[in-house]
């Protein structure tokens, strides 16, 4: 048998992935079904760019649209893979690959394809028939031989329903009142709906992807005394994580000055550090953007800026860190800026910051 998987790519072209079960030369051999193939956004740019295939040797293989092998999971999963589904598990927008096996285990392969993600594998009840990943950021549904499951991204179980016979498929559905149900199909040919009593996840602020951080590089000959120079651009957004929270108030922001090579560097009194927000839509820092706050470095080369209760929403906002250099700073001075981790951003009401992509 031959199976074709098609997708309307970003250019509008239709791309086909062929799975030739009858060809003994294929690595996945004979146990590939339609549920064993899915499309993956491997680089987090919003476009599906790879094809993941669950194989009879217990591994997941990822192919380019041109048919070239891109990654093979190093963790053999103990038995033939029976279902695969793409999902962003760790919040970095790059999709991992969920996979289920004949022996009732649920794996999550990293987007590099090299190992299972922390929290996995998870033992399930028997043969995994179907994994359904939907528009619920922190949950997905799994149909196994004797149970239907709702699983959180970290691999912990939110809900399960014992089935008298095989449960072939399941999904999470939401009614007009925003109530969640697990819908599942059983061997008896009936569709069942079970109320899911689940607390929402904890909201958090995040840098949505590693590609949303840009370092501005300016040659030393181009920097003049009295100039304002943009050193860093980055995106921020609030992830509601299934809760009703739609905004977070930014309280403080730490920025460090560092001197390459351990030199002395310019005097802190000659530098004003600023944070600007992109507002004119051209995705470059300029006079059309909005100045949020200013501050200066202390004797420890650290600046804690008062962010003046700036509001972060679920929409992506772009910020620029800018240094205004004094006319008297002197030539031949070298320094850089850095924001090392999520502890450098503080929000009111104990809203946490995800450490991914720093």
C-alpha cells in the first residue's frame, strides 16, 4: 500500500509525503498507518516543515518535504509506534512529537529528535490507538485499549475514563458555556461525553521563541559619543495557560553591563539605559517607538529599572534595550548588555516568567 500525506505549504504549493509500506528498503517497513504520520513545525515559525513517521522498530523518524531523513529518535520505544501527533510541549513554539506504542506507553520526542522530553515516557493502559492534539495549550487526548485519557503537557494525567471495550479515538470538546468534555468512541459504536473537571493552568510571561531575540551589532567606528544605540530587541507575551488571566503588570527589569575581556570599560555615569516598545510597526527601534522607562547602572554594573506598571497582554509586544551615551564618554570604550534568565523580569501578583529562550 502507498499512503500520501499532503499539506498546503506557505507558498500555496501542495506537498506530498509518500509512505511505501510494501518496499522492504523503507526503514519503517510494514507497521505504518495513517495515524503514524503527522506534520511538525520543527523551527517554531508557524509553518509545518517536517513529516514525523512512527516506525515498526519503535523509533520516530522525521523527514523533510523533499523526502530526506532529517532526524531519528535515539530512544527506541520498546514496540511498534501506533500513533504520532505534533505539539509544542515546552512552550518554545517548536513542536515536539508525541507517540504511542503497542505496549501502552506515551513518549514525547524533542524537536531535535534526539531523546525523550522530561516527564515521559508515561505508562498507559494497553495499545495506543489515537493521540489527538488540539487548540488546548496544556492538554491533549489519548485513546488507549482500556482507557481514554486527558494528559497535561508535562505528562501528568488530568483525567481518565475506564472503557469496557476498546476505545478507538478521543478528543477534548468545549460547549458554548466553555465547559470541557472528553468525547470518545468505544467498541460498541457509541460516542460518549464525560465532563472534565480541570483547574486552569498557571499563567506565565514568556519570550515566545528563540528567533524573537535580536542582538544589534554596530561596528566600533560607527558608534559616536552622544549617540543612542540599540543593543537588544526581544518579544514578550502573556500565556494564559487555560486561565481567564489576560494581562500581567511588569514591575522591574534587571539589565547587566559587562566588559569583554575583563577590562575597565566606560564609567556608568556616562550611560543612560532605556527600554522602548515597538509601536510604529516597522520592527526597528526609531523615534516613532515609545519610551517606557530609563535608568542607570550601579556600582555593581547592574540596572534595576522601574517598568512603571507596564501591561503585558496575550498579544506579542517587541521591546528594545537602548543605551544613551554621554558626549563626554570618551573614545575606545567597549561594553555589552545582557539579560541572563527569567529572574531578571519581575511582575506583580507573582506572575511567573518562563525561562525558555533566554
